[in-house]
């Protein structure tokens, strides 16, 4: 009998334990289910759908090169898999573990009717593999990271199978074009293709290109004006490469990759947290934040829109928000600055910002997005103090963001390195660029007052 291979955020053929096991058992029917029902409000956002479209096309062509193909179906994962199994006479499903709460619910539902075999490979180590001395899950990143390091390197990744046994008859498949995953918003996402090549081949090429640079990562990663980070996040989110593959390649680069590998461990850390707190994306991990006096979004709508459009009058924030809109990605340092500005200077609930990121990031990831937003807000399990309020203008100078601002805020391109971070202070603001929507000191004081009121 054929076996089903259920693809989710693991759109690759190499180091794919579910595929390797399925291919050893018999004819394989690879299935991708577009399931917006199980995740409900966490259904994929627009930028992710753009990525998914291209990644599925790439996966299908790699499968075809191996005598197989990708069956596309739409609906609730458990119902769809049960239907495909019935049509094809399969009773077993192989898949990788995923830790988003909706995936865990879907797995339970699938396991009610089919023999579901789940494999590791989404993370460096499965959640729970490392525990504190008292046997509980780690809540703080640094000791977690140290414990993970002791188990590294991960298991050596295995190559893609050369051929995948095909069933005698293929079940029906939807056509990818009919799914209309590409956004139909005019002028949006058109430029994504300039920056990105979704799919396993693009992901591996990205890893290879980064290996020469990994030695410079410890300093380069903080400078938004240069391409100093790997830009692997969407590839890792969609599982087009495994973290184990990235780990081994980085270690073999001949450079000291320690700092980079620690960032990869942040990804494991975030996924461990959503296992412990499945509502991490929608609820404060620290309950005192439930009493925070965030501004009502109806009153703050103008400010929220200015943030989304990159028109706050803070060049570094605006550059980041426009990079996000244009490319589906934002530099990590700038994500921190832009998120902090929304939460603290504008006193807008982190969940609104996280939702915007969810819709616009090609790497939108439930664990990484929720854990990082709550880290910035101070409401997370392991978090920055709310009272440590980043000064956007100082950050912009410190991390040398002048060229980054010139690229993304062309109205300011003619300003000097001195003036560009804070045009108002240098009397250099062109008319086309907005004045600051709130002063730094005013925003800071309002945020601190709200925090102290919450603590009372
Ligand atoms: P590199 O610096 O090259 O790091 C390599 C990989 O390590 C990344 O691809 C990513 O998988 C992982 N990683 C790095 N930093 C982090 C981190 N802080 N937390 C978790 N994993 C990390 N990352 C996402 O993948 N999806 C998100 O939705 C997301 N939302 C974020 C929201 C905010 C407010 C902030 C501050 C950060 C967010 N991040 C998110 C984390 C980080 O900004 C991105 O992973 C990183 O910028 C991706 O670029 P890169 O691949 O070049 O990273």
C-alpha cells in the first residue's frame, strides 16, 4: 500500500526524515494541504502566501525530477488526509513534528483515523530534550543555549533520495494557480522576487553564499546598511533547509561561527516556549501586563497607520517599516527598534504590531514572532525590561544606519551622515518627510508612566 507524506513547514527533500522513512516503506504520495481552518486566526498572512506559492512550485519540480509529484488539496488537514488515504488505499502518514498549537491539534485529529508517524528535524533538538536540573523546561535563553550546545553538533544531515517510489495511480490534485496564493494587492509583493528565491535550491544557495561571511557576523549582524546576516529566516521557517544542515555547513566554513549558531538556538528556544505556552502569540506570558494601559487603537489609529506606512518621522523606524513592506523582511536590529517604538513611544499593544508582522513578513513564524515581540515588550518569559526604552535616534547613529535610511527613505537620501538620523534636530527635514509624530522624551515619559501605573 502507498504511504502518505504530509508536507507542512518542511518543504525540502534532503534531511527530511519523514520522506526518507516513507520512501523506504513503499510508494509515496506527497501531499500538501492548504489548511486555513485549523489555524484560524493564524492562517498564513499575505507575504507568507507569496512565499508558499513559489516554494510549492519548487518542491513539485524537485519531486518530479525523482519520479514523484506533489498532490495539492485544500481544507481541514485531518479531513483532507483521511480523504486522500481513502482514495489511494493508504493508512499511514509520515510527517515532521511541528510545534505551533494548531499543528499539534491537527496531528491529534489526523491520528484519530490514520497511523501518523512523526519525525524530528524541524529544530536542532526536539523540545524537552534539554531540561533544567530540576527537570523542568528552560524559561531563560542563556542556560537553555548552554544546554543545547552540549548536545551539538546535531545528527549529520542526509541527502535527498535519488528516486521516490511512485504509486500506480495518483490521486487528484488542485492546481497551484487556482489557490490564488499570490497577493492581488496592486504594487505589493512585486519586488519580493528580486530579493528571494523560495525553495530548497534557493535555500541551499543562500547557505553557501553566507559561509564566506559568517566570520564577520559578530559585528556585521548589527549593521542594517550591509548584508551582514544570513537572510535564511524564510527558508528556515518553511523548512527548505534543516537547521542541522545549516549548523553543519556553518561549522565546516573554516570560520568561527559560534555567535551565528547561538542565533539559530534562539529559534529552538522560541519553539520550546510555544510548547510550554501555546497562547504565546495572543496572551502576555507575564500576567501583570494584562493591566497595562495601552492606548485604544481607535484613538491611536493615526499613529498605528503612520508606523505601518513608515511615516513616523523617525528615519530608522520608517526605513525598517518600508523595507518590510517592499521586501517582506526587516533587519533584526531594526525589528527591535521599530517594535520598541510601537510598544513604548506609541504605547500600542504589542499584539497589533505582531499581527502586522504576521501579514507582511515572508518569515512570519508563530514562535519567533511572538517570542520576540514579547521580549521587546517585556511581557515575555525571558524578556527585556519594559523600562529599558531604546532611543531610536541614538540606535540609528550607533549602528551606522545612514545608508540604510538612504535606501529606504529616498526623501532623505540627500542628507549628510550627521543629519540623516534626526533631520529635525539639524533643521534639515525636507517637506516630503513627516515631522516626528511624538517627541522622544514625551513618548518615553508616557510609556514609563503607563508601566508604573500597571505595577501599582
Ligand atoms: P540571522 O541573524 O542570519 O540568524 C540565522 C537564523 O537564526 C534566522 O534565520 C532565524 O531562524 C534564527 N534567529 C535569529 N535571530 C532570532 C531571534 N531573535 N529569535 C528567533 N530566531 C532567531 N524571526 C523569524 O524567523 N520570524 C519572525 O516572525 C520574526 N519576528 C520577529 C519580530 C521581532 C519584533 C523581532 C525583534 C525579531 C523577530 N524575528 C523573527 C527574529 C529575527 O529578527 C529574524 O529571525 C532575523 O532577522 C532573520 O534574519 P536572518 O535570517 O538574516 O538572521
